[in-house]
C-alpha cells in the first residue's frame, strides 16, 4: 500500500511543541530556525524555495512572499503574519 506524505506530517500540537523548543537553542540560531519552520510548516514552502529565497520575493506591505519560477512554471503566493 502506498504511503502518503500527510501520514508523516506533524500534528498541530507536535508543531507547537517543536516551535516552542526553539527557545532552548543558541540565540544566534533562533530567528533563522523560526523563519524556516514557519515557511515550511505554515506556508508549505519547499526546502529549495526556502534555501533560495530572495529579498525581492518578500512584500512587507502585503505580508506576502511571492515565488515566480518560470523554469518550473510554479507561481506561488504565501501570506504571513
């Protein structure tokens, strides 16, 4: 029987516990880790998208991250708070 990725996804509670555990990390890594967790866990961004994020993708006035990649024909818009 095929396995679906949603079976491996964290529950809401597991995500919150993981997010809270960031406070136990070195302070120099906390902001970066929170950013990565929110991009992946809340906005559904892929690892490659997070790794290659550009300042011009971020619109602070609308609180969005817009990814346009013509080579992959993938356009995404993520809302953040």
